[in-house]
C-alpha cells in the first residue's frame, strides 16, 4: 500500500542573512525595521571631598598590627619579670649558702613580780590606778658565724589579757658572731590610770588565779646587720614571750614566776616600699 504525502501547513520561513537584509521567495528587496536603541544613564562614582578614607582592608591591617604590638610588649614584659625572679632566686640561694643567716634567739631566764597593786580613788570610785614593778633577765643569742647584730635601745612592755601593766627599756648593744649576752630590765607602772573595763579584767583574773596573772612580755627595737664587710639598713624586730604566770607577792615575799625558760618568738619587720614583711 502506497503512503500519501501531505503538504506542510506552516508557511515557508524567510532566512535572514548576517548583513541585515532579508530575502524571501515572495517579497524581495524589503528592509526590516529594528527597535530603537535605549539611552543609558551613567552615574559618576562618589568621592568624598575631605580626603580619601582608608579601605576596610587597611583598617583591619592597622588593628592587627596594634594587637601584635601589644602582644609582643606583654610577652617581653612577662619574660623580663620571669628572668628577674629567677635572678633574685639565684642570688638569694647563693647568699644563703654562703652566709647561712639565722634569726637571733631570746630567752627569759628570770621574771619576778616585785609589786602589783590596784587601788581605787577614795573621791571617785570610777578612777582606778595601777602600781607595779617587774624584774626581768633576758638572754640574747647569736647563732650565726658571719653575721653581727647591732641593736638600738629596746622598749619592753608587760601585757596581761590585753592590758598593759608595765613598761621599761633596755640599752642598745652589739651581739657578735656566735655570742650571747645577758640583759636586765626594771619594768614598772607608777600609778597609771586604768579604764573601768581593764581594771575589771585584772581583778577578775586575780580572783580566778589567786596566785598570779598570765602575762606576755613584748620587746620591740630596730637592728642593723653586718654580713662580712657589708652593713644593712636598720629594720624592725619584735620579740614576744608568752605564757608567763606572774606570781603576785603576798606581803614582802617575792617569788619566781612560772613559765620562765621558754623561748620567745622573733618576728623581723622588714619594710619593702610601704609594707612590712
């Protein structure tokens, strides 16, 4: 069976050459109308008149450089402080191994209460006076082989339950290497007025003990060291002897107090800038 051929329903399309002219079978030498070109507007780039501003990249670079500089400064300061601390530790260790310094030691070998009277004024019962006398013997020792101590005059005070019941002094002295010296002092309170609370404390303690009072002896002075051929500046030293039971005399009988012979605590008061070590 033979196939039928049907004609195409689409009209023949014209071909358009590249030179802009068209040719077809029906209409020859006809020009095509192109749409008109649109005009384009150009806006000039805005530039500030006050000078050129840094670009964002430049800002980030400047911030990074500042951070790097701060980090470097902090790192160098930290390293310097560490090196300074190591140097001080090395010098201190060498000094200790060379001279082997030790604190001086103190010991009360004798403590007697010669007088202790609390009297109330006949005119005013709120006024109380204290009359006291203490005889004290102190032994100071220097255990060092290459360190000499130069002591200023020493202030001495006797304290009971936070109340100062006597004051005295000891003359200055020099304590040479591996040496000891005996110091004597008379401590007294010549009719000093007491507060009502302080007088009440002392009377209560006397009634409880019946024989004496628990006392502390405090020594304060300044000392200078001679280490080899080098001398230091004077610095404070505080010596506190605790736990001495002062026996109050009955009549004219004076007895040795209990607790003598115990060693005292020594505290050096070295001033660094505004603080004491």
